[in-house]
């Protein structure tokens, strides 16, 4: 049973969404502010967190920043209806997905299940191959899906589930262009729609993390109007 942390200062949302998730077979932990959630996460991390952005004591952005210092667990943001800035900023800070308020609880459940499936796929040896065969090496890049581990020039890089999947898709075929639609198919289930801005934000965050260990990192090339390409260095 997956444990989902729901963090929102709206008690009606906490009550209704937690009831829905529990009916779907999830174990749910609820918190009405970011600081309470962080205190609990320091003791024991959930399998996934669903965070509101605007909360007292510690908002969702601050909480996400703290979380990304120690974990790559999947995170979904709940964003304001018309606030695109929140969506873009949240993705660039390391959220895996976002759902706009007011939202369909069925949609939220689908997004949660999709993220958990992606996390499980990274952790599972579905092909039954040895761990050595699973490791992907492209020049200075090494990716180990079984351990969700990435190194660049021997230095560890911590990626979210979405960032890992996007980098893996690009690095598997260096020199070949992946369109945004193809990258969406890699990172999201068919029933989950995201727009181009979402993929672009994830790629920007991915580049920023790679450049944090190598300021000259340039392996991911943007082909404007087409997509992205990984160039083996």
C-alpha cells in the first residue's frame, strides 16, 4: 500500500481527497501546513507528496525546496486556477506534475497512479536482465535505473522521476531528435495530458542540475520548434 502525504490548509480538501484516496487503496497522511509536513517527513518519508502552494508557516515552494535537498520522491503540486507562474516555477524547482484547482479528484488519482507506476518501473528489473546490463553509459554520463542513480564525470546528480525518464529517453539514442510529444509519452501516461511548457520546464530543471556539477554541460541540445537531442560528449 503506497503512502500519500496530502498537504493543504483547506480542511475540506484534506477531508474529501483523503477519503477518495483511501477508497482507492492508498494510505493517506494529511497536514495543514508545510512545517508540520516537513517535521513528519524528517521522521519518515511517504511514497509521494501532494502539496498546495499557498499555505501558512511554510508554503509549498519552500517545502519542495527542502525535500529536494534529500529525496527525489514524486511530488504533485496543487496550483491556483489561473496562476501559470506557480506551475512553471514549481516544475523548475523539481515538482513532477501539477493539478489546477478546482480539480477533479478522479484526475488527481490518475496523476498519482501514473507517477507511482513510473517510479515502480524505474525500480523494477522488468526485462530480467542483470544489474550490469541495465546501466546506461554515454560519454561522461552514467545512469543506473535500478538504483535511480545518475553520475556525470563521476559526480552524483539527484534527479526526480520525471527528470530521470526524460534524460534516459534522450541519452538512449544520442544524436536523434525527440519531439516534445515523444517525451510526453515517455514521462506521462496516455490519459494524462500536459502541454509543451511542462516538458520545457522539466528540461530546464534537468540542465540546471547537470550544470550544478559541471558548468560547461551542454549535452542536451534544443532544436527550436522540433524538440531536444542528446549529443554524446
